[in-house]
C-alpha cells in the first residue's frame, strides 16, 4: 500500500503518527517540526501545488495533517496558481478561526484528489478511551466541576472558540482562547489566592461541537499534566474518542507523580 | 429624605456613589475601600445583623452595594443568628458564581425590609449612554470584532460567566473569568505576536444576560483604557444602559491620548 503523506507541523503528534504508519513526510520552511522531510526539502505555503505534485510522484493518495501550526506570514507574490486560487477564501477563513483555516486546507487537498485522514485514524491507539487513564478516582465535586466546564465549552463550541476550560468549586478560572491550553494553565497558576475557591479544580479538554477531527484534534501530553499540576488542579477530564493522549506512558507517570487524575468520559 | 445606606467595597465606584447622594457608609474590616465608615466602625461579614441594626437606627430604608469585593474568609464560629441563617445558601451560591452570591446578599437585605438600589439608580450619570464616548469613530472591522465578542459573551451569559471578551480580526484573544477584566487585558498584552492577527482588536464589556444590575454592575474606568491601550487594542465597546463609566473625564482623556475609541451601543 502506498505511503500516507504526513504534513508535519510542530510538537509530538507528527512523531507519533510517523511511528504508526508508513509515511512520506512533508514539512514547511519556517515551521518548527521534530521530523525530517522525506524528500530532503522543506516546502513553502505559497506553493502548495508542489506539495501535491511531490505526493502524487510517490504514489500517495491519502494524507494526514498533524501537529500545531503557528499562523505563517505569507508572501503573496510567491503564490503558485493552486495556492492563489485559495488566497481569498483563506483571508476570510483566518478571521473565522483556526478550524475554518484547517477546513479550507483540507478542502484544498481533497480538491486535488487526495483523501485526508485524521491523526486518530492513522494512529488510533492515541485516542482517549472511556475510563480512568491515570491517578486517583475523581470525587463528586471534581465531576461537578467537569460538568460545568463542559457546559461552558458546549456553549462556545458553535462559535469556534474554546477547546479547554478550568473550573474549581463551580467557579470558572480559565477559558482557552487563541493562546492555547498551556497559556491558559499558566494564567490559572498565577491566579491570586482570593479568587481561588477551596476546591482544587479540573481542566476539561473537549473537541468543539462539529469540529472536523482531521483538523487540529485536541490533545494532551505530559506538559499538559505538568502545567495542570502547577496550576494546583486535581485532575484532567478529556472527551473520550475525540481527544488524543500523546506520549501516554509519560502522561501516566506525570499524573501518578503529581497525584492528579486523568479521566476520559463522554462516549 | 433618609440617607441611603452605602455598603462600600473596593475601587472608585463607592466614591462616585457617595458623591451623588446623601449616604450612610458601611464598610467591612479586611475589605479595602476608599471611604470611611459613617459610624466610625468597620463591620464584619459574620454579623450582618448588626449592619441592619445600624442602618435602621439612622432611619435608612434603602441601600446600595457598590465596589469590588474579594471573597472574604469567614469565621463560622462568629456568625450572628441572621448571618447563620444565610450560611448554607451562601456555600451553595459561592459555587455558582459571583452573581449568585450577590443575589443572595441582596435577598438577605431585602428580607430585612431594606430596599436595595443599584449604583446606576443612585448615580445615573455614571451609566454609559449610546454613542461615541471618546476617540475616533470605530471602523467596520472593529464593529465586526465587537459583534463576535458580543456573540461569545451572549453564549456564556446564561452560565454566569464572562463580562468581557477581546476579539481581533475575528480571533478571540481573551474571555474574562474570575480574575477580572484587568487580568484578561494583561494576558492579551502578553500574547505572542504569531497569535495576533493584523487587526488591533476590541474589548467588549457587557452585562450578563439576566444579570441583576444591583449586583456587581460592569464598569470601566481609566485603568481599563490604559490596559486596553497596552494590549494594543483599537477600542472599547460597552453595553449602553448596563455598563458604568467611572471617572469619565479621565476615561476620555486616556482614550484620546491613546487614540483609542470608547463606544456605548446596544440600546
């Protein structure tokens, strides 16, 4: 079977995908990634047509986009014809949020005849399955906090905002915005004591309603656990089936070390 | 007419209320306030019955609660009978959010036969009226960002979360949680450049849906303008009729200095 094209962005997810299947790795200049491009050459976002040509030349029919992408600066004068056709739609999508951009990019590759898979399809062992992943069983109060965080994320999902929130003793200490989950957890850690209830609090990470899981599927890793512990939280609740757990052994070890629970629920 | 009882917490609002009516000032030990108690003695939250007695003794029939209150630590062994009756409901309300606590306290004073007014009723000149308060007219892009921030706050309001949000070029840079508007603006100021769109962005401050305006009515002041400018924002949009503008002359001066607009809309 032909190799899967792996469009590799930042972080650990592309590494775990590459370890799970035969892949042809595509990288972009200016985007930090832990992988080396199979062709030896990094691509440019201005010339997506060449990415498609390279993938076709190695017989690839299916691709997966994986990892975190910081919005790149684009040089409009360097666009090839395929990318130029995308430019107007892209400028609109950028204003709608990350999901809109990723949906557009996915649509572009599909329009070129490539099938776009999700990282969860290529590496299904990364998907959180229902149940306690690590640490002590959550108390009723933690479940109530998780319920409230879920309700907050549920209200925001249709607006393409919010993949994570922190609630402690019923009080909302943080809602993720474009800065990401780690930045939110750092702010929770800095919250003055008089704003902190007695309850430790819970981080909830949930896929947005209607989110295309092939685009920026939510994930946690050991850094998430570490930052949650530093923020004084009792645990992490992720959506079973729709959130990835990266470097699971390290996640479990970090959670057990910190006495912090990791629970997948919701399926 | 009998003086209005002013339960004075932190910040400038109690000062502006005191300047707008004949008041009898009540303060609490451990709560910073800019005012001096009329009786010369600060009260304790554990003995709210004494607050009611004092107000009755000076013939007060109407009160106003004004200013910001950090959650005080309560000594349950010091509760008087009036406050003890409130204790169970209070512990539930604390978990529901700030509004729930303030509604409970308002209900307590009402139950004691006192009429509870809002700061906006005692000092109506503080209320934002529709129109441009200061600075240049907002561009269409700013209005679109304000629309999106309003939609986000509208989705959260029923959950008793979020009085403010920042949106820039369609991307949400911040949603206020328990730490307050100032803390959110500081985090927006620290947002890495790659997360910032070209658009400067707008702060929207809105009363929560169904919010009792007698409890913690949203307000902006010169510090809000200063922090918004430091966060690189183009302007501030507040809900006309339901947000207070404190120290308006300083707000206007700070906004004009920074080239930042302040707009009230929505009535």
